[in-house]
């Protein structure tokens, strides 16, 4: 799924003193082929430049593991190193596992890619009855349903008490942004529908099916299929993020109802096994496959065209000529080669998986800090080597790009503050805004009058508790008490003709807020 505006959707997308990492490579591993100069020094510079405590890197080539190693530390301020078996949240790189699981069921004869979802889940509904009839299993995976970016994510981001079934049942209330199959908009919620399809036709939960049919046959012994495993003790990388100017550990997202979109935790060593099998069309050994070449063809065939923008100056080798979304993977070109790739983002974790089928090359970079520019810098350095390209100083290029993005966000925040009419006053006394407000797909929120002013509480999401500070007119600034959310918002109250409050709309207060906080999709109506 999603981070600080995710920095991770098939991306280009205070002073911190890190512990000493004198020797970054924490365990023996096969050396990189001659010609990749000073990879250890490159990784160390990347971690220091972007304030990332630790990273796990996997490289496979021609069916062999070239590198599966940890660099840096699992937790800032401590010396415990990342190694090849340290678990990281791989976030939306989980989507390829969900797509592969569906492919296995197609091979079993229990499912068809282009059959209607209601053939398997008769109770499932979209907003439009025609779309309900027409949406297929394939459509669940390719981000062309008509839903908006991250629409519905607020049901479980941050963690809520909604069940997987409740999340899927709420889809019927999500009003589409575009017509069906007409545009690309990344979503997570339809992958939860896919999880229920898997459960219906296999008799196993998504977690049990993926464990039994993918994780165990591949020997991915350290991989876990649930976000909650991030809370386990042991060889787990602690997630980190910049909170009000300082990089520090954060609480991981443990919303297990949504594992199918981003719940897997894995390691450098285990990701090597996954990449080798993907690059060899499901082959586990000379005599065993977990899926056939037909499934690889389906997984890697672009379905939804992706918009292609111009890359920043200096990054011309990253300029794509074509790009599309397939089944759990993004497809594009890179320096004349077909590239299969995806990124992932959760609170405190971002990652990138990259495959160049023509070279039988696979790369995975897992990090425990929300800086997509770090995994981009490392991935591009490795790609330059294997594609025999003139190396570029990707660290500096991405550092400067990040600085420009940060400057743009700051300018927009300052502009919003400058346009505020601080002399205005609310139309009503504070008690006039208090009450229960209901949205069709989320449910209830409460606006409460407390001793120090108004507060807001989302009924199904404990951490969405905040204080309302008057901004201007009938708009208030929502400051969440949990500062790790980094998702402050505006709430604007709508008055009825009799002067009472009829409803309210919300939106993120800054472009830095992760897109999964889709406050703007709420239509809050006051409950009499």
C-alpha cells in the first residue's frame, strides 16, 4: 500500500547521527561480479544521505543468488545488524503473491481470470449495478475499476476494527471517480475482494492458501504472511519515519484484515527464492513447478496503460517509452529492456522489486525508513552495472529530487496558511457542531465538545482521535493526538437552511499526507 504520499507507486517517485556501520556487510555472501565498484560504500552513502537505518538487498542472476545481504542496523540507536534473514514489511509487493495465488487457482480449474466476481461472490456489489455484473477477477488486480486513488483505504488505514468481509461489503458505497475501465487509479481495496475470492473457491483463507501453495513450496522459511508478524520479537527490522523533523521508530501497521494488499513480511534470502521462481516461470526445481508458463504470461501482460511523464533532468535513463499495470506487477521499459517492477510502502517500510526478464536478473531492496529515493538509488546503481551502462550519481540525483519535492510541499503548506482568514469566526457556538456524523461506507464519527474545545473520534479507528482548532469560517483544523499519523486534516461544516449543521466534508491538510488517508471521499451527514 501507501507512503507519505507513498513515494512508491511504481516510482520515481533535525540532524540524525546513525550508529557506526564500519563493516556494512553483516554476513558472508557471494561477491558481486567484478565491475560493480564499491557497492558497500555506495549503500553506506545511501543510508547516510537519506537517514535510513537498515536495508536488505537481493540480487539473483541466471537462476543463482548473487547477493542476499543486510546492511546497517535493525533499529536506530542500537547495534543489532540487518542480515539476510531480517524481516521487513514488503507492503504492496505482496500484491504479486495475491495475483500468483489466483493464477494457481486458475490452473487448478477452480477459477477463470475473466469470469465475473459475482460468479464466486454472489453478494458482492459495486456502486453501479452494471459494473457489479461486469467486473471480473482480472479487474480486481489492475486498478481500472473507476475508484479513485486509494479510495476506501480509510477503512483500515490506520488500523481499525473492520473485518475483511466488512471492508469488502463497504465497496458498494464507494462512488466511482471515473467510468469503468477508462482510467488508471491505484487502489488497495479490490485486492481484499480478491482475498475473499481465494477463500471462497479454495476453502482456505488468503493467509493459509499463500502459505501452503507459495511460501512453503519455495522454502521461504522466514517469511510471514500477516502484518501482525511485524510485532513479533526476533529478527525483525523496526520501522522508522521522520516525525516532526526527527527520524525515529514508529508503530507498524498491523491491520491483518488487509494482508492480501500488503501484509507479507520477508527477507533478503527469501526474496531471492521468490525472484528466481518468478523469473523461471514457476520452476522450483528440475522436476517441480508451482505454476506454469501460462501463468507467467498472464501475470506479466499489461492490462491498464499507465501515464508516462517526463523524468527530471539527469535521470533520462529512467525515461519510459511504455508503461502498464499487469497482475500485481508494473511493466515498463528501462534502457531498452522490459522491466517488471513494483514498489511498496507502509508506515516505516518502503521497498522495490525489479526484474529484467531478458537478463534473468532480479533485484529486491527492502528498507526500514520511508525514503523511496533510497531504494531507487540502490536499484539504479545495480541496473547500471548489469546493463553495462555508464554509472550515474543516483544518490545525488535523488537527493536533489527529494529536496525539490520537500520544497514544493512546504511552499503549498505556507500558501494555505497565508490564504487563511484568521479574523473570521465560526457561524455557531462550538456546541452547535457537536454530534454524530455518518458516512455510508465508513460509518460514524463523533464531534465532541470538551473542556478545551471540540474533538473528533472515528468510531472504528481508535487512533483517529484529534482536536479541532478553528481555521476560518466553518472550517476547523484537525490535529490528531497520535503524531505518528502525519495526517492532519481540514473539516468543513455545512449549514442547513435553518442554521444548524447538516453535514461535513474533510480533506488532508497537506500534500505530504499519505493518499490512504482518503478523508476527501467521506460524505458526513449529521445524524438527527
